């Protein structure tokens, strides 16, 4: 599929915003959805909407087959050993909170250490703060080098035999940095700690192999990878998940309910209390089919090329400050920047008038913002449907923004 073919699959891109063709550069917040995903959800609601795992009627069986079929697609997508290791959640946030509230809350105690990094999204900070508060464990941070990358020396110094859990993002949603997860997992294991990976910005963009990474838990969201909102995945190694307690109790997740005690279903269903996110999971399955049809390697290469092109073009704008590594090879398709003293919200507003969607703010990473000594930044993020022309329009928009504000002040 070439880029024109890919774009044809995304009807939303073919529209004008504020009288200009839409340039969507906010895929790190949420990606657009191809027709396959929209139609798959539509077909479910029109054709076989039904609850799953109960009863024997035909629609129920079709819905169950589609829901469990989506789980198998996810298993293959991340190369998990078994579908028992694939838990559907509401998204990355819920997946990370599940590990914190179940595994960490039950296994950590005073004197134990949790290691995360300074570049984490709030969803990979606050659950561990809560665990630390409740268990008496200590939260420690991996430091960043000058260009915003992690150093393995610092990883080796920070992770010790007291470390019981390490949780690091695979790809930063602010700096686009790709972290050496496999090496960090090895260091965590050498010290007897479990390795949790926030894969929210990785799963959409790079081929993930949880067995090769040898991580213990891996969390990601469907909506950032062409799927619907409200669905995500927690991968966990079976031997760990088996020992963990569910965090939501009720229908769907039980085997037998007695008056004063109950038993749980086997994995992965013991972690999916209540009616599951049926349409979401089926939609995520369609998104995975689409991404595989295009090819993850191709998507990754396309984004690296676009990021390199954007870095080169944007660096030419006088007064721009681009955060993170200069080498495009070290980053995914995310470019965070500030333009002179113009507030990033103003940058985003002027760009919006040009039909260009970027995000401005702290990107749910306030500790990283403090480290960058910025209260806020603007961020352009690319996906498989973006083109060099989109980058050119962004650069033109930024030049206009500069001119506009130099006339105002
Ligand atoms: N982790 C990372 C690295 C993220 O980028 C995000 C969302 C999350 C966790 C949380 O994912 P959720 O699907 O549970 O919300 N990041 C962003 C962003 O960069 N802009 O909007 C949401």
C-alpha cells in the first residue's frame, strides 16, 4: 500500500478545517481510524450485537467468537505465548493501574524500591506513587542525559537488589525517545525485579515482541493504533498473572459464588469482571489486521523518514527550540518544540486556523516538563497517513505564527 492508498482508508482526513485541508499531527494523543475499523464496529452493532460468554444463542456465539478472535489477534501481534496472557482493559492507564493495584500492592513492602524514569507519562508515575504510599516502598527515578535519553550506566546504578519493580516507557510521548527496553529488562531481572513496560507509544509504531523483550508486563491502548477508544491490553507472563488477585469483582470473572466466598475463572477472564468491551476489542482486532496489512516495519520506516525530514525543516526556523535527541534515528515520529517566547497554546491556535492540528500543554508529563525547564510545549506527532507535504505545511504555519507574533509585540 502506498501513502495515497493508505490515506484513502481514513475518511476523516479528507476534510477542510477552518477553510484549509486538515493536517492531522496529533496521533500521539489519538490516531485516526481506518474504514475497516469503523465498518467492523458498525457490523457488530447492526448484525450480531450480543453479550459474550453466556448462553447458547447464535448471536451470542458470534459475538463471543469475534471477541475471543480479537484476543488471538492481539496475542500474535505482540507474540505472547498464550491468549491467557492477554487481558483486555480500558487502555494503558487501566492496564498499569491493574499491575500496581494487584501485583505491586500485594508483593511490595517497606524497604523495597520501585524504579521509573523522569520521562514517564502520568499514567506510569501516579500508580507507583500510590503503591509506594500504601506499601512503604520507595520510588526512585532514572535520570535523563542531556539529550533526554536514558543511560544504561545510570540504569545499572539505580536498579539494585532492593528494586522489586521497574516500569519504563518504550517510547516517550514527549521526546519521541525509544528506550532500550530489552537491556533494562535484563538488568531488572539480574536484580530480581519485575519489568513493566508502558507500550502506549510503541505498539502503534514499532514491532513489539514481548518474548524477545522478556518483559513481565506490557500495557498499550487501542485508540493510538487505529483502534477505537475504551479498549487496551495488559500483557502479563502467565506465572505472574496466575498468582495475582483480580482487582474488579462481579459478573464474568467468577467460577463459583458461595455465600461467603467465591472462586475465580481461569486466565485471562478472572481479570475481566463485568460485561467486557466487546465492540472495542473487535474493533482493535480490525485495527491490528489493518496495521499488519500495511506492515509494522514499513510504518516504522515511514515515521523515521518523516521525523528526519521534519527535524531538518523545522531546525531551519529561527527561534525554534526542539526538545530531545537531534539524531532522527533515536526517536519515533514525535517532535516537541517551542517557538521563541510564543506560548505553545498560541502556536497551536494559529496552526489550527491553518487547518493544522498539534497538541500543546504539558502532555501529561509534568516531571519531564520541569526537567526540560518548560511549563508547556507544542508537539507534532506523525503516523502512517502523514506526508512530507504535511511537514511542509507545519513549517509554513510556524513561519506564519512567528510573523504574526512579531507584529503583535
Ligand atoms: N503512556 C504513554 C506513554 C502515553 O503517551 C499515554 C497517552 C498513556 C500512557 C495513557 O494512555 P491512555 O490511552 O490510557 O490515556 N498519551 C497521550 C498524549 O501524549 N496525549 O494525549 C494522550
